[in-house]
């Protein structure tokens, strides 16, 4: 059973999906801690209700990104994790931090990477007239939202859609694919190599394993 630490900044719905998958034996792992950079967010309450240890480390208490990440690293490592999962953790991470967890840290991003790195992805997809949008799970590297893609899910974009419509449609796919990728990493089917993401010994393409 792999030890999983989840980082959040908000409601923690993806964290909850992963916790539920662990409890249902769909992930060979256990969420041993949930850490947030913001106090009083819904994800902390969800974790507490599931009897998972929680911690808050506010970035506002630090003078630099480097100082914050150094302290965050110490806090994460106090739980001896095998895997670190970013689940709506709204921080740009420093190279030293990402290197420390190289091959052990996952992120989920609400776009079909490499399109729309960063924020406001749903509105940007609408503004560009896209007919498809979606979500990507990827390894975390030094490049913002630039690590190798592992799995994507595609949703249609309809003419009457708003950013909120896309967000809701994407969320339903996030909760489906993120636990699956976490399980691949926990079961050691998934690895990060110098060539990219490798699943079951095969190098994945730019869009990851598959699109739905």
C-alpha cells in the first residue's frame, strides 16, 4: 500500500474521489495526509470527516516562493509519502520542489494540454471557439503544466456553453480519470523516464494513454 499525500487549495473534490477510490480498494494506497495552503477550505473538512490528518501551511507567511516550498517539502516528507498528488493546489512550484518529487508527483489540469496552460482554461477555450475541451493528468516537472501527459478525457463544447458549463462537465471527468492514474502509479505500472511517461513498459504519446 503506497502512502499518498494530497495538496489542495479549495473544495477538494478530486481529493475526495481519490480517498473514496482508496476505500473501495480501487487504489493500492492510502491518503495519509491532506495539506492546504489556505485555511477554512472545504477540502480540509472533507478530509477531517474521513479521519485523514490535515495541515495548513499558508504561503502568506513566507517572504519568497523558495522559502515556502522548502517548508512545504519538510511538512510533506514528515508523512513519509510514496506519492504526492496535486488536487487543485493553486501554487506555482519551484524547481527544487519538483525535482525532489520527480516521478512521484501528479497534477490534474482542466484543459487538453499542451493547450491552455495556467488559469481560466474554460473561458479561453470558449474565446477561441473550440469544439472540444477536456482535462489532463500529467507528471509534475519544472515546466508549469508541462510535464508528460498520462491520460486525457475530452468533452464537447456546445455553442450555448458558458465557462461554468464547461467546468461542471470537466469535473465529472476529473473524478473518473484521476483515481485511475493514481492507481497506475501506486501499482508501479506507470513510471516517469527521461523519454517521458511509460505505462506497462510502453512510452506514451503527447496525449497520454488515450482520449475519451
